[in-house]
């Protein structure tokens, strides 16, 4: 996984955003700035961030903070209100005639990414990078809702409790990165949440050697097990090449 696009301190994050450190920290607390920590349980832990996530956050912030048009007055709301009424009326007509059908529910998969305590900083960043890329590739199909594990959960029991109280996934992908003989080893395990049954698992020795093949294999097996058609080749934006 390339280290390009990773900001490894508040100084680098603030410089990238064009503000001071205090403002960046305030944006994290008040506005959800996507800043990550090596130790998720400590607010004093070293931080890092991905430029791509900061860019997405900035784009959303600029759109959501745009001021409303001035001088619009009450007259400006007449046509939008009429349009809403027409849309609602059309929806009721279609529903009553049986033309409008409900869309099938999209299954939800949550990724639990773990690293053994005391691991190297680069392993935490590498594990998060794997999690982000797997989530991006699975989401590209448009037929699977992919989320990340809730923060603050430590034990397996607390993880399940946190999941059930938030996203309530149908499947959970447990991704664990550890070192064997000073080489990274990635273990993945797909579990059905309803009965916690393992439906697929595999281990990849030194996944950085042939990274794209490793990611394709993980996502391909998940699509097969869930019986979901994978995205077309043109839809895999940003796919890595060996």
C-alpha cells in the first residue's frame, strides 16, 4: 500500500487544510474532520489522515455551508412547494394502482479491522488502508452497503453490541493484520451476523507482494458468497495494478 496521500501529524494536516492546528482540532471535534489515531482509545495518540478523505470532507463542507440565496422571499417557494405536492400525488396514484413497487433491501456488511496491541505504526496505517480499499471496491457494486466498525468497542462482545445498536449488519468481515517473521500477514473472515456462522475465510502472506491480486481475491470471494454481481471493470475507479 503506497504511503502517498497520508498526512502523519496535526502539522501536516493543518498545512494541507490551510489553517492552524487549533482550527483543525476544533473541526475534528465539532465538524467531523476525518482524523484517525494510532490508539483509538486515547485522545493524545498520534494522528494521521488520508488526503482523499479530507478532500471529500472539504467538498461536503463547502456545499453544506453555502449561504441561502438572498431576496428570494415567499414567492420563491411557491413553485418548489407545488412541485412537491405534484410528486406526492403522483406517488400515491402509482402506489394505489400497483405500479409503484418497493425496491429490495440492500444487504449490509460491516468491516472490523484489527491490529494486535503494540504493533508498528505502519501496520496500523496499512490495516486502515486495506479496510478503506476493500470498502471502496465492495461499495462500487451498488448492491451492497458497506460500513466500518464503530469506534470504542474493545472486546468481541462489545463489538457485537455496538453493531446491533447502530448499523445492524447482515454480514461482518473481520480483517486482522499481524506480522509473521517480520512480514505482514492479512487474515480475513466473513461471518453471518444472525448466527455468527463463518461463511468464508482466508489468510494472505505478505499481501503487499501482489496487492491488487489480494484485494481482488478478497472482494471476489465476498461477491460470490453473497451472490452479488461484481462491478464492471469500468466501474472499479482507482483500482490498483501490480
